[in-house]
C-alpha cells in the first residue's frame, strides 16, 4: 500500500509497502483511510524544524476512514462504518489518566507525531476505543476536522467561559478559525486579530469582528492561536485587568507579554495541550454535525500531491490550483485518499 513518509529532513516521498500484516488485533479496527488533514505539526516534522522519531517517518494524525475489518473482541462497529481516529492513544492506567487528565498521560502514544506510524496510508489498524463513529452522511472535508476541532474546542472548554465575556482570538489559521467556530456555536461574537486579509475576511464570514486595539471593548479572554509573539504583544496593553489568556497549539514561540504586563494586568495564562480522552474527540464529532468547517478547507489533494505540498510546490494556504476558479480564502490543506492523480495511474 502507498504511504506518505519523511525520508530525509525536508523530503517527503510516497512509498509502496505492505498492507498491515497478520491477523487484526482483538481490540483493533482495520480502517481504510478516506481523508487526512495536514497541519503545522506535519509541516514542522517534514521540513526538519521538528525531528521525527525515526526515518522514514509516516505522517498524518488528523484522519478519518471506513471500517474494513473488525477485531474479534470488538463490539459496536461494523464493516463500512465511518470513523474519526484519535491519534493520541492514552494508557488509561497512569495517575493522570485515572483522573481524566489523559492529555498528561505518562505513556501516551501518538500516531504520526511521536511513536506510531501516521495516517497517510491506504489502510491502518487502530484501537477501537480511539475510533469515533461519524455520521455516514457527513462530508469528508468537514469530518476530517474532528481532531483539530477537538484541540480548539478543548482550549475553549478549559478556559472556563461563563457566556458573558468579551473574547479575542489571536490568529485566523486553522486553530484560530476552529476556535471562532466553537465560540460562535456557544453564542459569542468573538473579536479577531489577524494580519492576513483573506484569513481575516474568512474569520468575519464565520461570525467574528475585527479587533482594533484601543477602539474595541477590552477583552476579558484571549484565545492565542497565532503562533507568533507579536500577536499578544500588540494587544496586551488593551486587555481588561485579570484577562484570561489560553495558549493553543504547539508552536515554540515566546509569549509576547512581559512579566511586567502580566503582573500589572494580573493576567491569568493557561496552556492547552491536545484534549482529554474520550470526551473531547466525541464532542468534536457532535459539534461538526452543525458546524460547516468545510468553509476553511482547501481543495482536495491526492496522496501523490503530498510530497509537493511539503516541498512548497503546491498551492499554499489561501491559493487555488485550478485556473479560472475564484480563489477561496481556505486555510487548511487535506488529502482525499480516494483521489488518484495521473501521476499515480502512470506508476501503477
Ligand atoms: Zn494537527
Ligand atoms: Zn495514562
């Protein structure tokens, strides 16, 4: 089967290898992959900004698929069911897992990022407890948002909102936009700060208002999904006293607030990392039923396009590859595993 693998720092290739071998594990599902999202974590691994655990390393941690075979000891799933895969496989036994804080699991496995081969493969085996049933009619480009939405929605859940706050979202990349979707679903009309015109326009289309420091109400809550210190630095003087700041995402940026800012404004800063198993992925799938996240998705790519995406040769975020088609301001790339390019036909 064909897979997308990092074969050297800065190089991604499509490899042809064996299908999952041997009998299916008793508590696993064998899943034919349907769609896989690509995010900044994949970019950092592929470009060498972050070191993969080994080479070659198979990418992909935002995946959905169709059940092809069920393990002998499994219940509740049938061949043909569509599932969203939770890539963070937590142990359920350590002190954090027992407290429901699985994001701090001391022996967490992580497909595509840390410990297990990723989802950019035609078929994978995955533990059934980390497979979440999708409504069969949900479009792939929406369903493939389940995992990144779980990250954004968990950040907002952990912020502990009461329904009345003035909320500012920093950054309108995928995490910022999914945060806006989540806030709007909760009845908020969040403010957004984003330098890119197209992304800012998309945030407004989704229900956000453009934040102008000093001319808008002072935010009580900041969801920082910008990934750059300048974003918080530009607004910190305009926050309300005691403002709560939640950092979402895995960028290694320094915080754009000085200890003076933090002390004088009495800011409360909280980090939010992935999500808790199983509630947050399950809730993300439920949210997607009413959440048109396809509005932020780029055109479907084929598996064969993946090397070019990471080599910077494919349309970048916000561009559209088909001539004559009006560009959409989409920000998230994804692979439709059912697509075959001419290139793929030529190789087989
Ligand atoms: Zn991701
Ligand atoms: Zn654990």
